[in-house]
C-alpha cells in the first residue's frame, strides 16, 4: 500500500467514524442545548474527513485546498466548546460570546481565513502584500485556540462536573495537539509532513469513541462557576507555551537552512531539547510562578478577582469545624495567595501574648511565644502594615522601631509578616517564607492580603468563640447541677442548725428529742437523694411515686414550726394524690414558705391552703408581707442566681419551683402588689390525670 492509499483509507475511516457520531447524535437528540453544536461539529468534521480522502485520490485537488474545510471543522468544535463553557459558567448557551470580545475576534478571524482559503485568487493577492503564505501560521493558532478552550473547560469545571466532560476534553485535546504538531513542524520546514498528515485521519477516528461515550454524559446539567483570575492565567500560560514552540520552529528553520551536514541531527536534538524545556516549564513550580508574576505584571490591570477570592474563602471556611483546621487553612491560604513556600501562624492567648499555633514549611526554628510588649507587635499595632522583608533590606528606615532582628536573619528565609486585625485589635499574625520567585509586593497584594486577612480574622475569632462556648456549656451543665445541690444542702444545714440552736434549751424535752430525730431522719433521706443525683449527673434525676400532698404539707409544717410568723395551714381536702418526689415537693414548698416568712413581719401572717378540682391539685401560699411589683415579677423573680437577700440567698429557689412544676405539666401563678403581700398558686394534675398524660 503506497502513501496515498494509506492516507485515503485513513481519512475514509475518520469519515465513517464521524458519520456514526453524527447519526447517534441525531437519533438520541433531546432538549439538551449541547446536542445541536455537538452535531454541527461532528457534521463539519465528517465533511472535512470526506473531502480530505477525496483530495488524496484526486490529482486535481491540492492538499492545501483541504485547509478551508479544516477551518470550518475547527469553527464547529470552537462553537461546541464555547457553548459548554457558557453553560458551565453562566447557565446561558451563548454567555461566553456575550461577555467577552475574544470569541467575537476569533469568529472574525475564522471567517476571514475561510474566505481567503476558499478563494485562491484573493489569497494570492493577500500573500503578495504580506510576502508569505499565512496558512500554516494561522492553523498553528487555530490548534492553540482549541487547546485553550479545552483547558478552560476542564480547569474551571467543578470536581463533580469533570466526569461529564472528561472524555470530550481528552479527545479534543488529542485532536488539537496532533494538529499543532503537524502545522508547527510543517511551519519549521515550510512543507507538510505527509506521514503525519496521512496518519491524522486514523488518529481522529480513534478519538471518536471517546466522543460517543460523552453523548450520554452531557445530559447532566452543569453547575455554575464564577469567572475567576484562574481562567485568565491558564490561558496566558498556554499562549506563552504556543509562542515558545512557534519560536522554536522558527529557530529550527534556521538550523535546517544553515546547519550543513549536521542539520538533521541538530534538528532532532533541538526538538528534543524544546520538549524537555517545555516539560520542565509545566512541572516546575518556580517556572510557573515566574510566568504568573511576569504576565500579571505586564498584561493585566488587576491581578486579583476579589469577589472570587471572597466567595472561595467563605465556602471553605464554612466547612471548617475546629481551631486547628482554621489555623492550618489560614497559613495555606496566605501562602498560596502570594506563591510563598510556607509559613506559620501566631495566635493571641488570654494573656495577650502570641503563641505559634501552626507551622507549615516555615523553614527555621521559630520563637514559640512573642510577648505582647515585643517591639514588633507594638509596631504592627501602630502601623497595621504588612511587613515586607524585601523592602526592609532595601529601605530599613521604613520599618524604624519595628525591631525585626529576631526575624530577618538570612537563614530564616522570611519574606512577609501579615497581621490579622479585627476591629483594630491584632488577633494573630502570619509569617510567610520567601516565594518561589523573589519579588516585592505592590498595592494589589497589600489590598488582597488585607481583605483576606479581615475575613480570616473573623473566622478565627468565631471559631475561638465557638470552642469557648462549647466549654462554657459543659461548665454550665456542671454548675447547674451544683447550684441545685448547694441550694438543697443550705436548707438541710438550716434544719440541723435549728436543732443545734435549740438543743441546749430543750435537750431534756422528749418531744424535742423526737422532733430532732425525725428532722435528722429527713435530712439523711434528702442527703441520700442528693448522692443519687450526683451519681446520675442530673438535678432532676428522681423516681416519681404517688404522693399525698396532705402528708407533704404536714411534713413542711413540722420543719417550719419554729419560724416566724407561724405558718397557717388550711386543708380543704383530706386526700390529694399526685405523682412526684416527696422530698423535692417538700423542699419546694419549704422554700416558697420561707420566702414568704422572710418578706413578712413577725406579727403578720403566712398561709398555705390545699384544695383540688376534678383534675387538679391547687396549693396556695399567701402572705401580707412587702409584696413585689410587676416589673420584678416579670424580669427577676424566676431568673436563676438573682436574689434580693444578698449573700444569704442563691436566687434559684423560685426558679427551681417553676421548673419542677412545669416538669409535672403543672402551672405556677404569682399575684403580688407592693405593701399588700403575695400569693403563689401551684397547680398539679391529680394522679389519674398524670397517668393519662404520661401514659
């Protein structure tokens, strides 16, 4: 098989493959907006492959005449990729065309080139004016344009979205890379490489199965992605790589023409060296950083998309849960923003000093603690500047008073100190090591670091507050239990103290002895209950039994018989059963009655009345004491740890009473007026109703 036959079959196979792809797209057509541009690109590729096969069999058609069809094919794939990018970033099929001038410029170029390639006489006139055949250079640019679009489609896609477009990117990248190799080498030698040209049809056919796999995957809707600085940067790198290879091709022409007998060997060596250098460029972090600095400095008015940085930070910070995660993210983020190789974070502690909380590739033995009276801290608080050690070495007077000796040693490799302020208070600072490519930071870097620093400081403070709140809640639970227990112990101690107080006077009185023993038995019972509560860790951890409120109130009467004014008890029922804990009920009634007695003069009165309805038990505790106004009742009466007794009270008795009553699905009402006394009314469901409620 000769070369022409090989090329004919190669492009014929490609035509069949593209025909199959086109038919599948038509058969599986749906409402997806990518179907039409996909089918159009496939159809134009079918025409290109078919015409290429025809040209190889027909001596009247030159191979270069195929370039017009190839331009149409490229335009079809550009349109398809642009639609994918538009839907990806703007949820609009033509958003890429509407928002940027580059697609419009490329459309004009494609139309002009197609017309010139289609009409040979017009092309000859243009070539006469410019002095060379522009077609090879233009098709190198077309190949680079296709690679740019593929790169942007993949790089700016969300991780979950890349599954949909993976095979499209692989296949079209392969297509345009092969085109780039053919036309760059042809440009180098000013003639087409027939071996590569004839193989191209088969290469295209091998890529079609990947496109077929992608048909179904494109049915998945795209996720919108915001425009970012990354989009511009990666395009710039690719254009730079294209210009680099173009320059290599021109130099190859020089070697071919002037290399003598060693020309072929020099060409091979030169191409190999070019590929190695290109590989180094893409693999080397320093080379990429250098390119980013150069192109940002010379080609862009604003290097940073602050909106994108803010949104990206917010999304990531929302996923961080602990202070350690936030600290590590702060160092990584600050280092990545300015291409630093590492850094450390110093956080402010409760003493106002700053301790090393995170260290990532800092590169030297950093001080663990920087005291609040350090001159560097004072300088940062005063100036609120980012300290740039490149600037410091050039103009040390700029940082007069900063005392940077502990930082600026050559072996320390320090570049920047970035403060994190919140409302003019220095919460932390980040120390960054030297970048991969040494440079000075400018006003844009300062603005970005300041903007990001504000958000990171907020996140840092919120995370610290969250950690402190979590610890406070643990202490709150412990203190709540302790407060109730101490309150109960205080009442028990008061009962024992009353026995001790009266023992000298009544120790020979049998009735006093009997009352004292009964009181002590009650104290022991309550102490045992307190121990059970401590083991269970719950101030309400108790077993409910059926309790007769008549017995509870009689027990309360015995406990308070010595207090003034004397408690008056009225029973309007001889039996009143509820579910509850007898000791807890007794404690609550004792506290409410003691409060009433404390608020009433000795010649006044305090009454307790027990009554019931068909469903509820009603306990009324009233007095003619000093009373309370409505503001006190609403704002302070049921507020824990708020007392009017000074050091004599804890302020949780009434709060405990209300909580216990509510726990029993009961109610507590208060009526009071200054100078006229107070009435507490407690409602409990009777035992039958409680059984229904809890059953």
